[in-house]
C-alpha cells in the first residue's frame, strides 16, 4: 500500500468499530485502542470508520451506496477495508429457544451474503476505490453459547437445536469466513487474514471478550499488528 497520506474507509460491524465488552459492568463501549484506529495511526493513513454495531452485509451495502453517491468526498477514498460476516451468520437465538424443532435461518443466508459482498466490491471499483477484505476473527463457541443463553429459562432448547454440539457455532461461523475467501477469489480481491493470526495462537480465546465474539485489548493489538504488517506489503 502506498502510504503517502492515503484515505481509507472502513465498512463493517462492531468488531471493526472497535467495540469492547467491559467485563465488570457487562456493557459495550468503543475501545480507545481499537485495531482500526491504531493501525491507521501506525500506517499514517486517514481513516474514516463507517462500521456499525450489528451491521450485516445488507446494511453495509446501504452505507457503501450512500457514501459512494455523495458528491463531496474530501479527501477522496483510496482504499475500502471490508469486514462482514459475524452478524450475517448469526441466528435469532430467542426464537430458537422457543421452537428448536423449527427451521431457523441466519440473518443473511450464505448465497445472499456472497452475492451482496461481490456487489459491494464491484461498486467500489467502479469509483476507482481499491477494496481490501478482512477475514473474520474466530469465535469462542463455548463463551458465546453462555452469552446467548444467559438468563434464558429455555436455554436447553438452544443446545437441543445444536444437537448437543456447541462447537457447531464455530463451524457455522467458519462457513462464513470461507465465504469471504470465496468472494475474494472470485473478485481477485486482496485479503488481510486476521483469522490466521488468531488461530496460530494456542490460547486465542484469551484474546476475545467473555461474550465469545468481540476482541479484547490484546485481541485488538494482534489485529492491529496483522493489518500493519500486511498493509506494508500491498
């Protein structure tokens, strides 16, 4: 990446936004040392973080479309960093706990996820913006199960729907990460593989908040370094 004051726009969900769970209060807040902010500082680029809490690929497409349709882009966007999939693969766990025998679909079915991701990349390139995809940090399935079932009197029904295999949550999340790679391959898009950096750590779950999804401070530091090292090779 030519780091001569390039402008980078980040689109994604709460992980990209830098949301961290306060383990004492149980509340979410934007971390002061989020990987996006600190990586931009290290690389000397101008960052516009358009990531949103709970953002799916469909909402992300709306945000991208709005940004691209704006006539006033100052400075112009050189790179778009994309981080989607964590919310898309998620389910309505309350509904699952109420009716585990029913068929339940994720927020964004996999085929639709791939289709929209490709459309976003095409839209960015039509404006001479170079897209760069981030893979998904791994999920800590056991912690996430505890988080989504906390206080739910019907939580056993969630485990029933999972066929007693809590690691299915990880497997399903991995399927969407594979879809990210499918999109990247089909569009010849550059990828920064955050997931690989986490999985190379034997204790990667210690880099994730107790909700099983969001990165803690140490996780953000690892993601930051991965992005910085990769960006300098682009």
